[in-house]
């Protein structure tokens, strides 16, 4: 069933993801201009990057918990409204302390997006389509990062870097208006969902996932080896992501002495290719699931192989001496990294009770986005201490590989319950 309101809802998430990364990448594109305007060193710029993720990581968990308790529709509306306002307020930054406060609240507003989006997909899609739904919902993110280069670069060249943040904030507010009009929390609440589509969404399938009958404490879900390993792998994914999202434009400018215009255009390449990887990764994972009938096996194959390729590509990129080689290897790293995106959410769908999907995803996403707190700041200090990006590339590759290794070792399908024969049930009765 290829058509339905659920695909319209996931398209809105696709657009929301594009806006979120347009917001985030805007700061990286404008970073050289902001640093010059506010007289920031590399380490101070790293702190400005990390301030966003301090608020972001905490509210990944808060947003997931709130989507379980109050509904994903309301949380998504509030989050987009908040982060759009603080995106616009970035234009008002006149010093490092002011910038840090704005970035902190900006991150708090954007933090709930991914965990809440996963809750929306869990509500609106049957399990066999959930990896595809997550892949499409998140595919807008690299597209937004790609658009940030020409949009912010163009506006900064024509006007000022501050203007770009006001324009992007207005785009976010427009999305909120469309979301309020087109979406609902549950498919059963939507007037345009047909009875046939509702039956398709609510179908049940034999999976290894926990059931909603699981009434143990929340910690019994969060601190299982599979969830913790997935969180560590997602940390590795996020470390790679935020390394490129935060520092790649500055790396291109400082290492290869590129102009703002050329840097902005080259920065588009990894994110466009990453968009293809993210959009296709969910379909690849669901295809392997349908072929093997083994959900976690399909998730692991895609995650481990993709993040291993990403780690190797990042490690080799630091050895590149030509611009073309550096951009090619970086693009391969971003593509492979994004190919794994859906798997982290899909593993949560497969192992957590549905009523705890939002909270569990929020927990995993919170751990993952601690990489945003550590990574950009550490990269800034490494660059300042060593005078180059080589050590930063090496650390990024090692972190990515560690996460893939954790999933390979610790994510295992729980033993299936053996059904009791009817004759034995009758005798025991």
C-alpha cells in the first residue's frame, strides 16, 4: 500500500528535518563570519557549537518522554516553534556569552525532534514499514544541511550573516502552521484516514519486539545491553555527523584557503549524497528484513557495515593532500554514516514496548547527542593545539568504529518464546 495519509505525515517530518538541519548547518556555514565579527578563537567557536548540544542532548530525552505522555503532535509543534524563535534570535548575538545562551536554548528547542518523530512513525506505520518511514522522515536532514551552504552563503554575501538566521526562522514558523493543519497524533484521529489504511497501520506482526504487557520499571528497558550498545553506536554516528556539520566548512576554508562562495558550494556535496544514503537506508533495511525474516539481523548488517566504512573513510580523509580526495572521502563517510540512520530507531522499535518507544528513543538519542557536546569542543581544542585537523579526523574515525563494534557484539535477538502445545495446556488445566 504505497499511498495514504501516513506518507503525508512522514513527508511533513521530512520537511521538518530539513528545516532543523538548515537551522543547525547555518551556524557552521556562517562560523568564519561569526568568529570574525565576535572575535572568537577556534576553541571559543567550538564552545559555541557545543552549547547547542548541551541543551539538545538533554531535551532529546525530555522530548521522548513528553511524546509518550502528552502526544507527539503537541510536542513536535512546541519544539519547532521554540527552536525557530531562538534560531531568529541568533541574529541578536553581540558577544560570546550572549551567543552561548542563545545556542543553549536553541538546542533545547530542537532536541525533541528526532525522538518525537520516531514516536510519530511508531504511531502511524506498521512494523514492516517502520524503517522505511524513519528513513524518509530523517532524509530531509542532510538535504537541509546541503541547502544551508547556498542559502546562508548567498544571504551572507548579499546582506549579512544575521539576516540568514531571521529568514530560516520564518521558514520554521511556516512549517508549524502546516503541521497544525495536516497532522494528528494518532491515525484514528485524522479525518482523511480511510478504514483500509487504518487497518493496514494497525496490523500486527510476529516480531522479536517486547510487548506492551511488559510492566517492569523503565530502567529494565533502557539499560539492556542491546539498548546501551545502540546508544553507543548512535554516539559514534553523531560524533561523525557533528564533526562534519560543525567543522567541515571551516576545515575546507582553513586547509584549502577557499572563499566563502566556493566553500559553500563544496559543502553541499556530502549532504546531497548523504540524503541518498539516508532515504535509501530504510528501504534497504526493510528489504533485508523481508528477505530474511530476521529484524535485528537486518538492522545489524546495515549498521555495522555502514559505520565501519564511515570510520575507514574518515580515517583516510586525514591523509588526503588534494581537495578532491578530501571531499570524496568525506562524502563517502557521510553517505555510509547516513545509510545506518534508520537502524538505531528500528532496533528500538524491535526491542522496546510500544508505549515506551518515545522515552527509549529519547534516551538513546540523548546519549548519542552527548557527542555534540564533546565532539565540536574537542575538535576545536585539537585544531588549536596541533595546528591541523589530522588528529580530529583520527579521533572521529575511532569513535565511529567503537560504536559499530559494540552493536556487533551486544545487540542480539532475545530468545523466542516456545509456544505450549494445546494438549499440554489442556492437561495442565
